[in-house]
C-alpha cells in the first residue's frame, strides 16, 4: 500500500513539474475569481453580476488567425433567468457542460491507464477537443509579454476575470453528483459532498483524474461538481459537468477474434 502511494506521489510530482514549465502557454481551463460588475454583455447587461466574487472555471477560446478575438467562456457560473425587470438568480448557466453542448461534440473518451493507473480507464489529453482537463491559474497568463495572444486573453472581458487575486484561497473540487462507476482522484471519490483538495494558487496547475474500471460498461459517465474555497475567502462557483465515455471494443476486433476461434475449431475437427 505504501509502495503504491509512493508511486502516485512521484507521478504527481513529475506531472506538477511538467505543468509548471508550460503554464504560460495556451491552455484550455483556467481558475479565477469573477471581478466583473456590472454585466457588460447579453440580455442582462447593466445588472449586478450574480457571479461576482465567486470562484469560476473558464474555458479559453483561442483564435489563432485573429488573436484580438481571444475570449473566455465561463462554465457553470451563477447567472440570471426570467424577465430583465425581475430576474431570478440561478446557480449555473446554460453553458455548464464539457464538452460545451453547443459544439455537438461527443463525451470525452476515457483511455487505458498505465503504471499506477493500470486497470483503469482515465481522463487524459488526446486529440479530442477539451480533453486536457488540467486547471491553470488565470494569472499565469498575466506574465506574458504585452501584445501577445496570452496577454490579450488575460485582459479579455474588460479584464474582469483577471482583476481579482486568489490570495488565501484553499481550492477544492466538491462533487454534486456522479454517475455510478465513475470516480475522481486516487481516493475513489464518488459521493455527493466528497471533496478533492487542490490547495492554494501555487498548487495550480492541477490535473484532476476522472476514471472508471477498465471493465466498466460502455456508455456516458458524468461528473457534476463545483469549486469551493475551504478558507471561506471566496464564494463557491456554480455547478458544472464533465461528460466522459467508455467506448466498447471495436466490432471489427471482436469479429476478428470470433473468426479466428471458428477457424481454429474447424482445423481441429479436420484433424
């Protein structure tokens, strides 16, 4: 047991070192505290921002051809619904799933783990869009040179996502719901209220690992969670979902195995 724990700690240390080197590059997911107020776009422009002061997960949309159009999408943030004159505050927004629903992209395919993660199907970076679920601090982008795509992204949305520090934060991922058979972290977190502790801003980047057994039934597995600050300095985020898929073995492979078995049986009969 201690040996396995040592292996996992060593893997985490190597991963952390690798992520730190790449922190200023163009990444996908960023953690911030929303500092925008009032709202500056959309149906409820001019109203007080219901997400103000809350931990927020952002997805960065990089425009390689026109960096001036770089922008963030907040994922599962507090918002409004109903008439502008008397709106109701919601604890999530319509854009609360990864992959983002409007893209029509299928859930992220869980991949066979290796080493300490052998025997599991895990979330990991592939050529699928959204598959790198590593969480970075938005302030990593602030170190980029003036005029670079990273600095443009950092200051997008009027700089409202970059304006608040995260000093004193003790970040944790709290599960709201989870498809049976899907787990988070090496402690097999799966129940509402379970928390995976990340730590302060210096603990970012951080890659949460979602996983199933490698014998899990094919289908879609979803994790609903929110970001919380255990120190109480910043308010909880809204709720969001990550959708994953356990993909069945390709039919061609199964057919090949069956065919091979049939041929072998026929040869034995002839003998």
